[in-house]
């Protein structure tokens, strides 16, 4: 089963799990840093939508039809009329170069099959001077934590195609952003809040 089909199958369960995860304050902080024309990649079931101002110019993309269906329902409940939701692959985005002022990614690059390719696309569609806000979990620098992640990784890979051992921050720096700021926010350094500027 393709990863996008897995997310469609488990969309409602995943949505309930996301709503209960203790990351709300970091997601709110991330959304508050966005401005101008905004792209949220891997918008999923729309758990971040409640943090957006109704006047924000937002485009949200995801590769899962089932997740997007839930996101559309949330838009209606929240009366968000200035939101455009699209089915799209992060690795091959159908946007011109330099389209967006701000891009948001929350727990997305653990799932992207070819993360470097996806990050290059993010860089491409971001305007010069624009910023990407990442809230991503990844491989730790601590041996003990990585032992646990290694045990859990086969399970998450099987059910959702999610890797717990990505080195996302290293890839972000490799892509060529002019400035990258990183802060560890949960589980020592597993969950990181990263701001990258083009």
C-alpha cells in the first residue's frame, strides 16, 4: 500500500492522535511567524488550521485525499474562506519558482520518501528573503534516545511510512538556506523548531 493510501485509510485515527499531541504551543508559535502568501506543506487533516488568522492567505497541500477531506471539513467549521487546499506531492510541486513568502512544515519530512528532493522543492517555491518554519522530529544526538527510536522505527514505517531516524536539520542546512536557526523543544533534541531563510 502506498504511503498516501495509508494516511487516507488511517486519516481519522491520525487526526485524533494529532489533536492530542502536546505540540500546540509550538504550532501556534510557528503559525504566528508566517506572513504574506503562505504555503503549508503536508497540511494533513488540518490540525494547524485553528491557529490561523481568518485573513491569512493560505495554500495547503497534501498527498492524501482522506486527510484533505478532513482539512476541508475543518475549514468549513472555522469559517476559513481564504484557504486553498490541493492534492499535491511535496517532491513535485506544481507552483512557479519564488511563489510564497512563508512556508510551514510540521512533522512532514519524516514521511517524505526523498526528503532532500522535497526540501529542494520547498527552497525553489520560496521567495528570496522568505522563511520556512519547520517543527520536525528527527534522529537524536543521544545514543539512549536513538536506541528507543530504532525499536519504534519499523512499526511507524510499516503503518504510516514514517521514519523516526531522519537527519532533517542536516539536510535543511545542506540545501543552501542563507540562515538557519534551530532550537530543541521536546525529548532533548528529537523535536526541533527550525527557521530557515532564503
